[in-house]
């Protein structure tokens, strides 16, 4: 049996806190949903990192030059932004042919690489460790500052910092100098779904290292120089360092060069080296880093792999982008949480590092209606109830063109899409951090068998807030044990949420999201 044999994950431990319960009025009238908050000892922290975001190409499309994005993302509660040390992209920096000469159709001019660009040009621009003449890199070379090319990763960290959010960095690219295969190959035979839509999958950037020990030393060199500074560049105190992206998929870890076991071995070497670095560095920022593995494309892989992984880790990351049913997505999250709870890693954090509605085949949800807003609200309410505390939504801005790639909560012209208001309402509930209050009788957060959802919390300001999600095509009513001080209703995708008159019985319109304040 390999030391990398699959197993189960652990549940995210819920910390108790002395949150204040609201003062109750007279017994409320009958309602469809009668909400009773459990005693404060059942509370658990709700982190603002639940409202994180993930984008592929922030530096390419100069997010920091898009002035409207800053205030919009603050309204949406963005506090964490997942970025990469390299630049792996879908639909951008595309070339007119594959390496065997097969022609490619490029839908929009802004998706194309500059005229005359080659695969080697793109690889050189993306690499964080420089290539020389192809000779094997000696261990001593990983101590040489001149071998590190860190302008890209520093730039995306600086963009996140300019937005006032914490960068979460993915070590997601194999430099050509360190790769087991150094000649780019992009053919449809190499990657059967077709290669025209990506240039990152090139049999160089997505392969195992020639020497896992040397690669691990270079990873330490990368992290140390970014965190502590080097060659006159100041340090950037990044806390979360994630190893790789979707390794179980062929486009991200080429099985023609090294099987999945080779990825586990590489991750083991890299994370062990990072753990040794943080134990021995004199830098307080270096000692503070957190290290994790993932980001698994499938929640099932995360749930079955992590318990037997031999290397150190503080967090595990995974993706769920497989269904238009938010209950399916929530169930995948719960499975990972439950698996971690049963494993030997009870203190590991869980990170839903990419999530969205179904991506392949294309989603049936219409983002111009309440469809995606309700999907997102249900997923976040149920995931928070399950104990997740990091989530990176994919994506927040349609950066290519109006409605393209049609996943953003903000359209290309900076118009908020309906799902934007899901995040804005949840940002009010969570704020800079809140204590979740369990809802008696609805421990999983589901109402009406999952056609409704509820999330309750007391904020740092002492205000208790309750979010209701109603995906039903008919209205519901709710009582919360007191007359609210404020009620905000979002039921019309063509306009922002609006105030409603507070009453002991709260009206929750069909296909709506309602935020109640006590």
C-alpha cells in the first residue's frame, strides 16, 4: 500500500463564544418558518473569508486600474483573494495554432496572445524560476537571488493589497528549469478535451519536477523571498500558501509525464520544506505562514486523500463547480467537513477555493434573474452552517467583455449582477466577523427540505441578523421571536434590495433573499 493511500477528512472545529441572544417579545403568531435561536454556547465564528473571490487574470486585465471595482468589492465583503505565483489561464493569451500546427479559432481579440508570441515566450513570462540552457538545476542554485523572477506574483499580491484584501497564494506552476519535460507540447492527442482554449497545459508548466528535492528548495526560496523580501524588494506578509491546483486533472498535472503519485510525492517534499522553513526562520512573517494542499477539483478527492497524506499541512482546499442544485454543492461541502472530522487532522482549515454553479456542461441558471443569486445565497448559508470558513467564489468580474465569461457578480461595464446583492447582504451579516447562532430544529440550515435556507449570527456590533433564502415559487412567512428593527428584501433582479416595514411576521417573497435585523 502506498503511503499516499486515500482516506477521509475532518470536520472544522466550531469555537464557542458568548454571543448575546436577542430579547424576545410576546410569542409570535404562527408562521411558515418559526425561528428560535439556540443558546449562545452553540455559537461559532463566521469569518469574512467566506466571501472571498477567485479570478484567473487580475494582472493581465489590470484590476487595480478599474476604479469602480474597489468600492463594489468592498460592498460585497471581499476580504480574501486567491491568486497564483504563475499565470494559468483559460481563454486568455491564446495562440493561433497548436504545437503540431493545428489551427485554433480565437473568439475575441482580447483573448489572443500578442502577435508573434510563442509557447516558449509565454513560459518564460510565467516562470518564477528562470531557465538558462536546460541543464539540471543544482541544489545550490536555489539560493541564488538572480534565479528568481517574482515580479508577477508580487504584482498580483500588490493588486490584492490595493483592494484592501488578504492575498491567498497558490503555488500552481512548474518552472521550465525545474520541469521533468522542458519542450512544450500542446496537441489534442496530449490532452483529449482540446488544447486551443489554454496555453498553460503545455507539458512543461503542468508536469512533475525533474528533482523533487531541488524543486522543494526552490519553493522555499520563492516563499522566503516574497514574504521576507529580496534584492531590494520589500517583504509581503502573505499568510496562506496553497500547493497546486486541481492535480487530479490531466490539464493541471500531466499524467504522460508523472502520475498522481508523483504529485503527492512532490507536495510532500514541498510542504515539508516549507514547514522546516517556518520553524527555523527568524522572520515573524515567515513563521506565521500557513501551508496547505489542493486545490482538488473534486470534493470526493479531497475527502478521500487527506487523512493519509504524510506531509504537514494547516489547511486543505477543494472546488465544487459541478451542479446547478445548491443542495448538491452543499452536500459535497458537508462530506468534506464530515470526512475531516473523522480523520487525524481536526485542526486543519477547509477552504472551498473555487466554487460556482455548474461549469461543464454550461449552467442552466440565468444570471440576469434571481437564479444565481439564490444559488449563491443557499450555498453560502449552508456552507457557513456546516462550519466552512474560507470560500473563493469564481469569479467576481466579467473581465473579457460584457457577459464574458458570464460568471462574474459584476458585469464587464461594472454593473452589479443580481448575485452581487447576495454577497452584499451576507457582508452585512458577517461584517468583520460574527458569531453564528444555531437555529433550533434546523441544525443544517435547511428550511422546506432545502428550498429555503437560514443563517443567523450576532455581529461585532451586538446586532443579531438572520438571513432567509426562499427558492420556492410561492411566498413564505417567518417569525424570529421578536419584532425586527429592520428588514431588507431582495426579490427583484432588476433593482437593489429594498427596505420593508418590520413586523412580528416577516414576509419572505417567492424567490427572494431577506435580511432581518433585531
